[in-house]
């Protein structure tokens, strides 16, 4: 979807979610955000009157995506909402917008690294680093999905993918330098790097990996980008 600038994920109650979303939309009104199905189901009463050009209801853009998300959720024993948000961000080549720092626990298994900030950020700081997060996921995409395709095929043959996973971690570490203006050794997390591939490597049998490849083909790597996330 053209001009989508963030896929929303949250675990907050309706009141806290509404407050965070209003804050985000008020300050960054020209940033188009998308709500995947699980978020719309969870917060439908809050967002129904807000939907429009800058707050969009997202649908699975490719056939089979819902089935693949369900397969990931079942194999990894992770919530459908978490997997869906990550996969939609990957497919749409868009950062995840995490509303509520308390939601990091649910995302924890996918978090490979993070950028910490030690002080308060201005609206200008947020705008700049949201834009940088856009470039993070976009610049990673072709390489990360090609790497993921190679990795899943290797898993289906029972091969080790330690080298591929290490390369992904190394590239994430280098990418963190984009955030040099705000990065701190201590503080709260502002930017997350999410990757589902290490979890699949740890949990998939060769038979399961082969079944994913046969059933979903090119859709699998498209859902395995390295996704940046901004914590609001």
C-alpha cells in the first residue's frame, strides 16, 4: 500500500490505547498508519470513527497470508496478534508502531536488538527517527527476505543456518548507528529490531520447514524481513 508509514500494534486497554493513538495522530497527522485485523478486532469501538486516509484498515494483501500467520502462531506458540502485526509490517515494508512500552513483553521473543534513549524527545526528534525507521525496514528488505528464503530452504534440508542468523545480527548492529543523535547506553527503548527467523530456526523441524515452503512458497520469505519498530 503506497505511503503507509506504520503498522499499529498494541496490547493496552481501550482507554490507554485511545490516548496513545490520539497523541500519535495529533502530532503526526500526515503519517498514514494501518490497523491489521487483530488490532481492528481489539480496538474497533475506539477507532471506527477515526478510520480514513491516515488511519487505514489493513487486509491481507496476498492469498494465503492468514494461513501462514496461523501456522507460525501454532508452531511458535505465540499470539496471533503479535505474529500478524510483524508479518503485516514485513509484507507492507513498513515499521511497526508499538503503542505502549508495556507491550514489549509480548513482542519479546521477536526482539533482536533495541535503541535506548536517555531523555525526553521532542516532536521533531520523533518525526526524524520515525523517518529513519522507515529507511531501516526498506533498506533491509530485499537482502533480508532473500536471506530468509535461503535460510528456510536450508532448514527444510536439516542444515544449520547459524551463519545467516549471525549476519542478520551484524547488519542490525551496524544499522543502529543511524540513530546516533539519540542512542544511549541506558534509558527506555525507542527503536526495536524484530526478526522472526531465529525463532523459526529454533523451533521448526525439517519436515515443518518443508511443509511451509510447499504450502506458501514465496510468501514465507516475504513475511521474514527485519522489521523496525517505534515504541510510543
